[in-house]
């Protein structure tokens, strides 16, 4: 790693008081900090305030009402989220160490607001990393029980029994093991191999502590718990001609020992005891991913994959016999709706979709209210904070750029670009947005109208970072083609390239402009930090010149100023993103292990002390301070989630 000079600070925020004694002129500041007000205060802590995201793409039955419909509960990344519908405030359960895959609610009045969540794992060991089930109180977030299981690879389904005392879990291990727990004691009472292929769901009958049904790939089984033994019967099809065992995705229960299973082809099978008695053909045009029923009125909700039409929709409410139904349109604007979770409250149906929306639908008036939005496919790559307001943009693989409002706690807008987006940035005035795409194109939008001001494609591979110069004159576009292209915006929307930095030894990861718009610093995939002149594209190698540059922003993970952000036990691909606060006193980082860390800046000593914050499950892709250092926004790669952390500043 080449040397990037010793940092000396003016004023009293480096090593000691006063400027360093030097015969030369005092060193300029490393970072322009004129937008923070007179009193600069370091940040002491981060508190999780908001999470934008919902894991709907590969989970099911994971959104529920709590407290008579006042709150809803769901999960994303490794956090359980409780959302109060009146205030839009979120609270979090953060004790899981990895992605949550399933969630269920205890329906027994003796256990109000008791929740079970199961997480992913990759080991058959019983160490702290083995897949676990947490039983917790949704209101005070207290852990009531942790069940460590041999379900290597993770837990994909959890279900409480009628009395609320037993918990049933299904593993992602090769045997797809089914386990029954006395969760209060943390005791396993019975366990048995479930099926050679994937089991998607196993659920207790709503009035039983001994009977449950499992469904999966070409699988439906009717189970009985007898003491510590698990007995089971296969579903019998022979009573209906030409019926063949289909892959079953969902299960619900009716009175008189009826069971309903939803199939991958859109049919619903009706079983009496363990015998198939009827097939409701094409209940949905696509797979029936989820079903829900209550003993209260016996009505059945189904959710599937369907193109919205006058007659049909991805959400249906049926009578007790599955004879008549009413279809609801979700009004999401999607061509095909795909429902992954359904549940019912007072006159309302709560729906979770494959596209990371959670929607409340009125049973009487069919009105849709979208409660939660998220990126539907990951990774989320780009984050851009507004220069003065508490809003930010995110850009993702799903081809959307979304605008999020922190005080309003919601998504304000989204633009569908039709191609995966990699990076996004506001202009210094906040009136324009630049978006870099995976296919090498970049686009400039006007913020007020979201109209395209200009677009250009001078590269054929991904744009990794895009930045406006502080004087708003230049746009720098850094790509995987080992180049940075400069465009002069004063020449208008034709966007003819005026110059570029060549001979960069690897792809560009992060870029920052100097405060005077004359230089740009790059961090590259070769783990080198390089400085170039703007707009000539000439490399600056003279250390004395580099040392005197004041940067407008700092997002580089490389350089002597940030040596301390790298931990002991890493090969280089550990810290993925960083951002120095507007005050210049702190730096936050994101890494491959899902951790957000807060350090002092500059951070020249190795293995510097820091605070760490968990919640993201996989690698982070980006991190930014919002204006005035009020919040930090972190973006998860595979967890498709945006976390907003409130900054706690030191007292004066």
C-alpha cells in the first residue's frame, strides 16, 4: 500500500491541542467541515431507528398482526421488526446472529405477543453459530428461550401448538428434520426425519397439541405426537381418479378434521383425516404460496402468484368449504403479483409480497394500504444522502432507484430504470441526481420532475461510483473498466466526455472530490489509493501536494488516515465501504461480516478502537452520513435492507 503522507490537523482535533510545530505553513484540514456549525461534536454511539426492507422473496407466512391489529411484526436481515401502524415507529429484536428465515406468533391468550423466529446456519455443530430458534416477547424484546438445534443450514418453519406450550420446527438439513420443543424449558421432546426433499411448512392444527401437518416437495404428511414418539401417515390420493402427488407449498385447517393444502400448480387439495376428498382446481393461476384460517369464522385466505384481472387476483378470501371466493387486487402496479404471506385481523387482511411490500387490504371495501416497501432483489449497491434534508436515495440490482424519507419513515418515490443500478449521488445543490448502471450507462435526473436531463454510455461494464464536483461543474464516473471519465455539465445534456484517468491498475471502488474541485481520490480493487487532477486526468504522485489537499468528502477505505479501520484477522476483502462524518471527527465502516463500525477520524493507528453494530446479516455494500451528521444509512447486499441509525453526539 503506498504512503499517503502523515496527517496533521489544524486546531485541536487530532492528537493534542494547537497546530503542529512546523517551519512550513500549517497543514490544511483533511476534510472540508464548514457545514456543521461552530461547535463540532464527535459521535459517541449509533441507535437503530429505521429499517427499510422485508424478506418476502423466499420466505412465507412471516407477517402477522399483534395487539388487536395495532402493530404488525415481520423480519428482514437478522432483525425482527415490530411496526406500530398509528405512529409508523419501529422497534427491533436484534439477538439473532444471522438471517431470520421464519416467524410465527403464539395464539394462546396465556402467551400474548410471544413470537418465535428461526435463523439460517451452516453447521451441524452446537456452537453459538449453530442454527437457533429464539422465542421472545414482541413488546419488550426480552428473549424467553433460545433453542439450539441440529437443523444444520437453518430453520425454515416454526409453529406453536394450541396451548402455546409446544413449538414445532422444521430444518433445512438433508433429512428435513421435524422437532417438537417444550420451549419454556428449552427441552426437545421429539425429533424425526421429515422427508428426503424440502419441507416448506409444518403447522399444528389450531385446536391440537398432538396433531400437525407438513407439506413440501411432492409431500404431505399427517403427524401425531404420542409421548416422545412422532407417528405419521402419508396423504392418500387413491380416492380421486388421476390425482397425483404435487408439490405442496401451504397448509390451512377447517372444522371436522379437514385440511387444505395449496399446490405449486395453483390447485388447493381438500383432505379429510389423511385422505384426499376434493381438488379445487386453479384456485390461483400460479402457485398457492400461503394460506391462513382462523377458528373464529372458518374463512380461508389464500395467496398466490397471479396476474391481476377483473375476476382474479393474487389474494382471495374463501368460505369454509372453499366453494366461493372473493378476489382482491393489490394495486401495486406490478404486472404479476406474488403473495408470500397472508393473515387476518379485524376486517383487514395483511399481505406480504415477493416484491418486499407489506399491504393491508380492507375486507369490505378492498382498499389497499401499502405499509412497507423494500428493494425486491439485491444487492442494494448505491446510497446517496441529500445535501441538506433527511432524505436519501438507494440504487439496486432490481433496477430501481428509491427515495426514502427518514422523518416520515417511508419511501417517497421510486424510479424503474429497467436495468440494475450500481451507484447514485446528489448534486451539491440537491437539484440533480446521477445514477450509474451495471451496463456502463449513466443517467442524470432532475429531482423535481424525475425527468431525464441527460444520459450516456461510454463504457461497457459496471459504473462503480459517480460524483458531482463541489462546484457542480464536473461529473466523475468511475467504472470497472479501470477508468474515471470526466464530463463538463456546463456544456449541457449532450454529456461529451472531456477527459479521463487512464492506467488505473484495477477497477474503481470509491471516489471523492477535493473541496476546490481540482482533484479526485480513488480507491481501487488493487488496494491502492490514487489521486488525479480534474479535469486533465493526470495522476498526482507528489506527496507534498497530496498532503495539502482538503477533501470535500471521504469514502475511501484506503490510505494512512484510515489504517485503523482494518481488523487483525482479515485478508483484504473485509472493509467494503466507509464514510467520514461532515464534522470530520468520525468514520463509519461496513464490512463483509454485516457489521457497522464507528471510529474516530483520522484513524492512523492499526486496529483502532471502535464500537460495532449488528443487524445486517451479510456483507454491507455502502454507508453514508446524512446532512448535519444526524443519521448514518447502511445498505446490505444480500439482505436487501437499508438501516438508518441515529447518531448520538457527545455533550458539549
